[in-house]
C-alpha cells in the first residue's frame, strides 16, 4: 500500500490532464480565497498601517540584517516549531506540528505524484511520503478534535458539535487525510467501496481548498506576519504605541508602579501565572 502511487492507478480511469487541471484549479482557489479574505478583513491594510504607525514611534531603526534575523527567528520559532505554544500547551503544540507537517508532506507529495507520476523517483519514494503525510495529518487532526478542542471540563464542547465556519478547516483536513488513506487502502479491491472513498476524498479536498474565504485556512499566512511584526515592534521600541515597562524585577520599575510587587511579587515570572493560575474546571 505505502509503495503504490494511487494517482497512477487513478490515471487509468481519469485522464492525467484532468487530474493535473484539478490540482491547478485548487491552487488558484486557495490564492483567490486568501486574497478575498485579506480584502474582506483588511488584514494586509491593517499590517501596513500598523507598521507605518510603529515606524513613527520607533526608538531605534532596524537594519536590513536585523530584520532578516527577526524574520529567520520567526520562521524557526513561531512557524517551524509552533513556539507560541511552548511552556503553555505541549499537547497542542505537538498536535499542531503533526497536522502542519503532515499537510505539507501530503500536498507536496500529491503534486509530485500527479505531475511526474511515471518517473522512477515518484514510484519508489514519494508514495511513502504521501501516505506518511496523510497519517500524520490524521493523527494530529484527530488528536486536536477529540482531545484538545473537545475539553468538556473547560469548554463544555462535545466532539459532534460542528461550529460551521470555525471548524470547516480542521474537519476538511481530517476528512481529506482519512478518505485519502481509505481510498489508497482499498485500491486492490476495485469495488464500489473504493470508488466511494475516491469520491469522498475529492469532495473533502474540494471543500477544504474552495472554502478558504470562509474558513481558517488563510490564518496560516497571517500568523507568521503577525509574529514577525510583534518581534519588530519590540526590537525598535515602538511597542504598538504602548509604554515600554522594562524589567518587572527592576527596583525603579517597582517605584514607578508599586502595584507590581504588591500583586505579582518582586521577581514576577513574565506577567504572572495568567490562565495557568487556575485549572479550567467549570463544567
């Protein structure tokens, strides 16, 4: 199963040109949906306006090298390893990374298998990558859906509650990975069940890539931009027009803000325990 290119088998039923045209169409839908989402939410406009405002209030001018190092740090920390979940939610971080890297492997392998399905490299290596990516996608997605998103003690959310636009992205990912594996696993049977899984795989993929405007798909592109901007405003001292508090353990800061040692102690860990101060047990 893992060594078989399922799209090579599909090419015996559907013309490779049609399959390739479908992939190109889905790529166009993702780009178009992201652009429409940015126009509707004015995300790009907000980032540019915020950057201009921060530049006016900056205390330091960042060189190109400094910005490049901040971009690299953002790529390695927030993007590559989901660093925003570090020391906060290890399970969420692992689930996120499994889903993200599974999706990347799955999509890249799909493109390779479809556009060069007859090559020896695709026949020997990329089918394994495709199946591993689908498995990682399912593992991370189901972990999130059943054990992280559904937290009855804190949120009161049941696993079968579907929150429309809010859940269409994760459900689309899970469905795509699941039906892809089921379709590939039943290829040898050649029966109606295999055809049903193929139709469901195509349908779930279409919903996922064509619903970018309504789902959280575009969120993947906004988060790195927001994380990079956050690093920049901290480095140039603009702090989004907020005062720079400084080291909360500094005696001068204590003298200026006497409520800090009163409520948070003389050497507070960042901004205190926050949400970790109390376990969520409200249901």
